[in-house]
C-alpha cells in the first residue's frame, strides 16, 4: 500500500515511527470516544501475532515497534475515557442538589454582556452538599459569569454558597467544556462570596495584572478600530472587541481573507522576523540571538491569550529552537507529530474540536506536500 502512495507522490518518504504513534493515538481516541469497541479485536489479534513472533524470536525490532504502536492505541482510548468519565462522574455526584464550594480564582476577565460583565475561572478545592457538614476534596474547574467581582483577584481563595450544577445535554458544549478543562459554566445574577485567603505574592497574579494592564494601556492609546484588529490578531483577546470586529470580519470574508484574522503561526512568524531583524542590527551571535528569541516568545505567550493555532505554532517553535540550540537535525513533519501527540496525550478531547482539526490538518497537509514536491525535484 505504501508503494502505491509513494508512486502517486502522496507519501514522500517512508512513514516514520513518530507518525505511526500519532496515527495510533488518534485512532484509539476515535474508537473509544464513539464506542467502536468491535474494532478493538483487530489490534488484539495483531498483538497475539506479535507475541507469537517474539516467542519464535523473529524480527524483534519490528515487533517491539508494532507493540508500542498498539499500546499507544489503547492508551489513547484510556485517556479519552478517563476524561469523559471524570466529567460525567462530577454531574452524577452533584445532580439535583445545591452545594457550597471553596476554590481558588485562577482567572478573571471582563466580557461584553448586558448584565454579567465578569468571568471568573474557579479551581474547586472542596465541595459539600448544602445540607451536609462534610467537605469533600474536588479537583475540577468551573467558570462563573457574574455582574460584579469587586475585591477579587487571581489566586484569591473564596467560598461560594448555594450553587447548582445543571448538565447541558448538548454534546458539542460538553466537549467544549472538557477541552477547556472545565466541568461547568454558571451564570450567577446574585453572586456573593466570602474571601478566605490571598497569598502575599503570586506569579500567576503578577502575570495576570501585567497582561491586563498592558491590554488596557494599549486600548487607551490606540484608535478603537486599530486596537480591535491588534487585540484580535496579536493579543488574542476578543472578549471586549466583538462589536468592533463585525465590520472588519465582513470585509475580510468578501475577499476570502478572514483566516488572516485568526491568531496563528503567521503572526508569530511576523513577530519572530521583526525580533531577528532588530537583534541582527546589534550583531548578536547566532545562538544568543536564537536563545533571546526563545525567551521573548515565552514572555509574549504569557502576556497574551492563547488559542489552539497559536499553541500549535508556539510548541513547534519551541521544539525548533531546541533543535537549533542543541545542533539537532530538524524535520518539520516530526516536530508536528510530536506536537500533535503531546497535545492529545494531555487533552484528547481536542481532537474533536474544529479549530484543532483545521489548524493541524492544514499544517500537516502543507508540510507533507512540501516534502513530496522536494522529493520529486530531487528525483528529476
């Protein structure tokens, strides 16, 4: 089969072990997510053949690779099942009751809403039934939309009373919550809390304040329309500029250029190119320039609001810089496979997100075609 694809030019080189592991993880996630358990018999049968070959001591290296590929298939299934079960277990334990909870504020942001103008992300530490005195440990996160959150900041530990969790039956919304590592999204029009503790110093609070101070200073100094584009493309914050972006979006859609408004690798490349040009003026050495760019990109990441395309570009950029700094051979397809594998390993539900599919699918196709084109040129 691979020879047929190679002749057609779709597979420029032999399929690498990284690609096989990535495809195996993806197949495992898909099969277990959609409950295609009847397909499990195929890898199980192949696994039996591998053990038989190992027993006969034939093709040991190949059998070990195949064993790892099948193992990754089942690991993908276990990861997606665990993510779904944790989500469902939370609602099974909290349905039809009111609860008090204690948690830490891990994010706070302003949003465009008629009444609820603040969004809090709360990491629950303890939870108890309102009619009980026993607190239970909980390690889940929720978002709370409220009108006022005066006096609250990131890393404050608070207690919220009389909260009800209602499971939304929409599968897409459930997938969105799991993708964001959340179990619930609450709208509290009468929000009251009791603040228990605020750490003297918090890195997360420092980053949050610095990021928001920068955002609002730039907003005050720039034209509203210009800032809307700048915030959407380079800062990644679209919560407070939605109304200003309607007209630019319509114009970009007419020309088929709306994808340029999505914060992705193109804009990261522009920033890197500018920094390289500036540092080249000061005649920095090759490795110092790349190390400085690495640090500056990480600072830029912490001071902006990430998205899946941006995270994909950032992760590949980090791997690329590591290869340069340690004099390792660079293969874009291998770096992309490592990126996909890592993201899905820690958050497998992202596979069913449209922005993940488009971002990685298009990038994978472009890199693959570039290798095919290069191979054809070398053959001529």
